[in-house]
């Protein structure tokens, strides 16, 4: 057997890790992107984050903004509720249902009801116990016992005397408390709110990355335990893109301002200029490259999604204006329109919703395949379904059309679909078979 060697020249495209990561960022919806950026922020000291309002100088402002930004995951993890209850009786019953009142005497039950009525709007208990004892004519020991019982109820952190103890209580329940995070909550909440990570780092002799992780843990907690004790649950859809129409002008914007801004840390950039340790410089260099790549990828994602949405708006203008149904539109149509690959369009709309005057719409639902309707004319399945409905509505009840007959009638209207497709559309419309229609009338 003769063995020979040949040289073959061929081209192949292999994506780099950065290209893959950039495509993954494009495919993320806003909530996923926010989580990704926050995780990068915790691990990368050169990535700096500024809150959406540009200043976070109040503890409640910081924690409130975090709760607003993460409400989707908050609801999914059942760590919070939906809205504030405006009915005091509803609140009282919600809490007392968790207490086995048969275990306590009449006075103790009376004291617990009084303590519930003393809660402030956030769920904190700030009334002096001596005052409660005087007003309920109960021994101070009884009041303390009742408060201890109520402090163990859900939601975690309720009946805490202040914000700090409320947060610590939640950490205790989750088993995530330690001396460092307790110290941050008790002594450095103002520094957390003002973003003074270096101050906390020096005070507790912790790395910047560790301080950021502790702050992320604090941000996941509920600063107002009473926010939203209701009987039902509300599922939210966060639009990724907003189409607005005003003064005969359309505006397209990404709904991502709530994330805040991410940028290179000027503090660490200046530190790199004076650093002499080669290992440290190499570490900073890699983190700087990673930060620049992430910022570029996020901006590229913004521009790509906006271009896709602009093309969708132009293609489906009549639909968004309320003047007609959706037109046939495929990802290939939009890709050709804006000179992008179909896979880029697919990633750009994946899992994303847009808000417009017609409501909040899943972007993928705007793409419809077409049905041949004679010549170059194309119709969407919705239009064809409506024609099928019209034919059935006008049929002879004694001799209703079969699916094959409907297919032939549509063919006369230059709409070419098979009998099987007619049956599929008929079922989707909730219309019975020929036999059932005949004997149900």
C-alpha cells in the first residue's frame, strides 16, 4: 500500500472567545445583562458602576433603587412581595395567621395585636416597650416575649427596630451573616450608599472585591419588610425597548437607564501609572482589557438592537399605527434590510419585549412567515385564518365545507395552502370539523 501526503488549502472561520462572549451579551435581555454586569463589577476592580440617578447619597435611595432594578428576580425568588397593603386588617390577619394564638393567653394575644398596630409603614417597630406596657397594662416581660414571637414571623426582618437590624435579621435567616458584613451594615451603611468602597476596605482590612461582594449581598435584601403584603402575586414583564409616538414622530429607546453606567475606574487607572510590581501591572492590564471589551460589547449591543428595532418599525409601521395587521416579515427580511446576518437578528430579539402604544409585545411574535397569494403578493397566517373564518361563517349549515373544499376556494382567491394547513388553521381558530359543524346547527 502506498502512503502519500497532500497539502490541501481551505478556509475556515473560528470565532475567538471574545466574539463568542460578545454574541452572548447581544442575546441577553436587559435583566440578564444587568445581572451579568453586576457579577463582572464584583470581580473586576477596574469596572466602575454609577447608579442610575448619578448619586447615591442616601441609604434608602440606594436600597430602593436596587429593589426596583431587581424586582424580576426578587419575585422569582419569593424574597419580597408585590405592593404595599393599604388595609390594616389584612396586615393583622396576615401576621396573626402565622401565630398559634391558642398557645398564648388573652393578655398576650392582646399585646401582639397592639404591637402589630404599632408597626410603621416599612415594617419597623420603634415604639418604646415601656410605652406599650403602659398602654396595654401588661408587664414589661410579657411585652418583650410577644415582640420576640412577632420578630420571628415572615417576612424576615419585620419588627426590627431599624434598617440595620432588619438587614442583619434577614442574613441570619439565610445563614449568610458574618462579622464583616455585620460591621458594614452597622457602621458603614452610609459609605455603602455613597459608594465609598475604599473607605470600607481600609477600615475592615478587606480587598475591594470582597467588599463589593458584601455590598451585593446587602443589596439583595429587603429594606422594607412590609412592602407588599397582598393575597395575590403579580407577574411583571420588563420591556427591553420602548417605542413612543408623539407629535407625529416615533422614538425608539432602550429601557436600560435603570442599570446605571459602567466605566473604567479612574482610581485604578492612575494607580497603574505608579505601580512598579510587574505581576500587579499584568493583573491590572488584563482587567483593563476585559473592562474595555465589556463596555464596547454593551455599546455594540445597544446599536445593534436599535438598528433592528428601527427596521422592524419601518416594516410594520401600519401595525404600530393601528392601521392594519402585521405584514409578513422574516428575520432574513430584516437582516437584508440592515445588512446583518440572520443569526445576529435572532440573537438581537431573543427573549426581548418591546413596549409601544399597542401594549407590550414579545419581539419574536412580530415575525411571521408568509403564504403565497398570487404573483408577488404575500399574506400572513393571520390574514389567511380570517379568510377561512369568513368562508365558514358564510357556508351552508346543511352542507358545510370540508377542509379540501376550503383549500380549493382559497386557491380561487390566489391563496395557495394545502388541506392539512387549512385543518391546522381551523383548529387554531377553535372551529369544529365539517361533521361537528353540520350536526351542531
